[in-house]
C-alpha cells in the first residue's frame, strides 16, 4: 500500500486551532454533596428549543464542510456501496401454513418481507420502504396469530424507540382499524384472535425524545375496539421501568417479566382461562435474571443466573411454580449459557473464550448431540415451533460472511441454505484471538483481523472497538463496512473487556459501579498491546464505541489523550452525573450507580465522567462525535454538551467535530443510505487524520 503522509487536516496549518461554531455558555451550577459543578451547556438538553436546533444546524454545516475537503471521501462511499450491494436473505419462519423471510437486494434502505405462496413462488408481502421516501420508517417488530391469519406489527419513525402498532389481514393485505401509538420497549403477543398484549409507559410527559420514563405497564388491546385498552399489569404506586410478556404455546398461560433496571427481574404468572388477569408472583425482588425460553402444556422453561452466575436452564411446573420447586434441566458449567427451543428440543449455546459451541438437548435435559458448526465463530438461531421439522441457524466470524444453514433436528445434519455473494475473498485475511493482561493482571481476550502477511511495523491504521457493559458479549460478527479498512491494509481489533457477559456474571460485575475503571483499563491495555507488538502506534490508532461504548471511548479519550490519533464516541453516555434524568436512563443504575446514591458514588462517577474530565489547554486527538436527533435512548444532549466542551478546551490543531444524523435514532432501523454515509465519513476522517493522503 503506497501511503502519502501529512501532519495536517484539509486546508489547516499545523498547530492552528480551528474556529468552531460559537456555543453560548450559561452560569448553570448544580450542587452535589456540597460540591458546586458547573454545567454551562445545560441549555442544549432542551431538544425542542430553536436555539438548540440552530446549534445543531451550525455544527453540522461545520462538520460536513470539513469532511467535504477530504479527496477520497466519495471513493470510500462508492467502495462501501459496492461491498454492501449483495443480496441478504434471512432464515425463513412459518406462521400458520405460510412461510416468510426477509430479503434485501443490497442497497434497499429497509429489508423486505416475502411470503412463499402455495405454488412455491416468492411474493412481496410487506415492504417497509413504502412507508417513507427516505427509508427512515422501519419495521421494528411483528407477531402473527397462531393460525397466521392476522399480523400485528410495529413501526419506528426516525429510529426512535417510540413506536406505533398496526394490524393487517394476511389474506387481503389490508389494514384493520386498530392503530396504537405511543408504544415503547414493547413486544406484541397475540391471545388467540381476540387481541394482543403490548407495553407502554403510563407517565408520558414533556418531550417524547428526552423526558424521563418510569412507569412501564402491560396492556391488552381487544381487536376492533376503539376505547381504552385494558391494563393487565402495572401499578401506579409501585412502578417498574420495563415490563414484557410471553404467552405459552397452548395459549393458556401468560408469563410477565418486570424489571427496574437492565439487570434483575421479577416473574409473574397469569392463568388466561381465569377471568381478571390475576397475576401470581413467582419471583420477587430484582436480584437475578430470569428469561422465559419456552412454555407449553403447563411447563415453563427459564434461563436463570439465580445460584448460577454462568446461568442454568430450569423448568417450572405451573401447578407448583415457585423457585424452590424448579427442576434443573441444563446445569451451570464453567462456560456462559444461552438457550432456545425449536422442533421440541432445547439448544444450549455456550461461549468458550467468546466462541460459540452448541449442544442439543431433549426437553427433559438429555443430551442429544454436539451440533457441528462450520468453524470458530458465532452461531445464532435454532428457534422454531415445536412441530417444525427443519430449523435454521446463522454462522459468522470477522472473516466469514453471515451464512444461513438449514438443520435437521432428528439427524443433526446441516447444509448451506443461503450464502451471500460478496466481493470479498476470506483467504486473503486472517482473524486470530490473542490474550493480554490488563492493569490488574486480568487476562483479556481480543480478536485481531487483518490481511495475511501484514507487516508489523507500527504504521498500520487500526480501529480498536469496544463496549464493556450491561452483560453484553461481543462475539465475532462479519461487517462489510470494516472491509474498507482491511482492504487499505488496516487492522480491526475487538477486545472482550470486563462489564460484558463473555465470562458470566462475575465478569459483568467486575466492570460496574465502583469497578467501572476496570473497563477503561482493559481497553487501554488492549491499545498498549497493539502498540507494543507493533501492529500499530498511537499515530495510527483510532478508538471506536457506541452507547455504553461511547462512554468507554469518551473516558479513555479524557484519561489518555496521548494514546490515540482518532476517537469516535458514538451515541455515548457522556454526562455521568445526569444520565439518569432522561428517558429510561435510570434503569442503567445497576451498571453505573448514580450521583444521588452516595457521596462516594458521586465522586467515583465524577472521577471518570467524560464530560467532567475535559481539561482546558489539553491537546486532544482528532475526534468525531456522532449522535442522532431522534435518539430517545441515550439523548443527544450527552454528545452536544461533550462536543461543545471539547471544542472549547482543545489546545491542539486536531479537529473536534460532531456529526448529528437528522431523522435518526440510537441506531436500530437506520436506512442503508444513512449507514453508508456515516461509515464513509468515519473512515475518511480516520485515515485523513492519520496522515494518509491517498488510498489503494
């Protein structure tokens, strides 16, 4: 790769500070445990004000004007479009007697739902691209009645978590009169053809995009009714932040899971044949996680970490359903367990050093077989109805494009169902797992992907991506957008840092609350491993992460601005003193703690909060903050205030930009065109600030 290097950005002299758009400072001061904390950009939290709207417009104009000057930005966009332009087909599923699947021809903004008709021909059943001209309205969920005659589906506008529910007559394709608005964090669960259950918040006040939501409740909508829906579960005097429901296969029981935070939930049981929706509490408190996997014929199968940090699968009999009577079906092992049901079998997926291993069991817990996978990577799927005779699973790795396989649960045989045709030769690349020691000696796994034969000279553009929170595991996953970097001789590295779920609840807890610094130390140690082993150097290193990963990048950026050349905090939680004031943010307290918990917790949060650790006169690396103006999960005010503060403090010449996607949310449902635009800008910004003047 022939690279021409420069030390400056477009039309920018070395050490010349950029003339950023002006941001008004107020005299807002808050008092925390006797401390005065200034918040001069508090006004940017008002997402409906004209002043905030004007600030967003001016910042975007500045950002895109800067990006427009990168000569290869358009060619990166074109290459991304070429790579992305391949047919993607989902695993099929059956509803009633009909078979459905989703397909994207490559560049469609939203995937299209197809139906296989009785003649075996494929036909378009539902096309979300017709819902908006720019593809910003997306299909966010659906459920069929058991006989497949009706489909209830939810849509999201602009990527918002707030959704609307519609009902379609499957035979005619016509919409019924039923239309429910203001639905959030909800599934759709049919009760026969009588109607369906859904969840929403009872305390909707103020701005839909930023106001705090606390009281999540479960409702039943009777088909065809225009009056108020029936509240099935929820208490105004004892609110829960998250409530969801699942119905048993025989439609006799409803299982409700209620939580106050992202960890720990209660479980309730309703016998639907009895009037009144009387809920029996099976599990109180919020100490453990209990996820319903399957329910039928009076048996409830839960995946739980109660007395099993790596999780076990248990069965509860509805005639004696309390936890002391639960029967262990799949016991806990040293590896983290997830599970599902299909064709009347249980499928246990274990993470062994992040890589997938799948074991098939009977419903009684008898092992049937180890499922043979195509290689080392991430497997997902195996779900289906008890009567299904064929199941499907997907498999991918960083260099193995996501491929759908059919699986015979009787014989264990599998074969390729859909293999994507991508302009990519995996034989030219390698993806390997290494282990490194963090600051406290903890052994951390990391996947490193690059071209074969890459020279380890410390000059390879490297993107280090991380998350580290909420018990979420980063397993190998193929991404066509990363190919743009790999083709240019770049490196993509993903460490499995603490706070995630890769090694069970202990691994998760080790990156929460007063131990959150472990997460940042793990990420810093990953960067130092790459530098010490000459994969890259600080001049060619970029850090990237979104949401909780945006917090990760923001914290490392402020703690070690010398470590990287470029930083990408995306839709990040960046104000750790006020995150719990917006939308459902209070539910993240089990991971973070809050400034109100105690003076000790306040001081710990303030000690790493990215917004509060920006120091004037510091030379910060080139940073492109990104958010969406419809992000109602991590409100954009986090990114707005962080950008304004960082621009004011920057002492060096490296640009501090904020890219605010209009009519976009936290990420879900984002149309293809916006994804390609965003990724092209990201890699152009990264490579240009590393001094790379031309590409292959």
